[in-house]
């Protein structure tokens, strides 16, 4: 009886290991596809890094210029708001009165 239980236990262990192997092999293919996608992303990032490398020394100047441009756009927006209010006042004065 002990021998039979030992044989059944060993067979159950091998069945468990077989199922684990099948499950791991089923997971392997999607992981390989993900690996390929990550490699393509890494190549793209390296290409972007090479393309933007010349901007490095000029990045601070570019940031400062963009900051100044943002300030100018903000000031222009304020002035356009003033013009809009003036036009609204003028339009009210030019409407015919009933």
C-alpha cells in the first residue's frame, strides 16, 4: 500500500511539474513579444536622444526665449482684452436707440 501511495504521489508531483512547465511556456510567447516591443521603444528613444543631442547646449537659451515669448503673448492678451472692452463700449454707443 505504501508503494502504491508513493507511486501516486510521484506521479502527482510530475503532473504538477508538467502543468507548471506548460503554463510557463504559454507565458513565454507573450513575454517575447513584449521584449521585442520594448527593444523597439528603446531604439526609438536612442534615436530621439541622438537627434536632440545638439539642442543640449542651447536648451537654456531656448527656455529663456520661450519664457520671454510667453510673457509677450500674455501682455498681448491683456491688451487685446482692453481693445475688446473698448469695442464693446463703442458698439453700445453706436447702437440705434429706440
